[in-house]
C-alpha cells in the first residue's frame, strides 16, 4: 500500500503516493480536515501528535493535530489499526492541497479507512 507510517521519536511519518490512498486516509468531515495514520502504537482521544506528511511526492510537511479517532488492532471488518488526526487550524493550506488532489472524489461513497 502507498500509505506508510512509523513513529520516529514521537513523530509520525506519513507518505501518501497516490490518489486512492489519499482518499482512503482523508477525513473531510472534521472541522479542520484530518488524516488517518496507520499505526500499531496506542494513542488516546485528544492526544496531541506531530507528523511529517508527504503527499504525492511533495516535500515532507510538518503538521500538528489531535487524535479524534482510534481503530484498535483486531477491529471489526478487517480495518487496519491506526488513528484519525484532526489537523490544527494553522494547517488549512494542507487541507486545500488535499482537496485539490481529490477534486471530484471527496463526495464519493467508496469506503475509507475510517468510514
């Protein structure tokens, strides 16, 4: 899969290389937008996290957010474990970039990593 995440001293690293993976990871229904980060590490709702995110081969962008969704290991339906992170307000430019990449696809009813 083109989405990978790994903890690096408390910082998550997420690389999304294609539109399908971006669609599956993006959480447009959150106030400031969000991303699903696959991880086996345990996080709590409300916990602040820091990420280095690379979208479609762009340079890595430092992004802060808070955990608003947790999919535990062994979740129903074979969902991959991970966390949903609502982006900080100051990262509106990242949401605009994501929505530009996903133009026309955001309204799709295809399943994502969270819904």
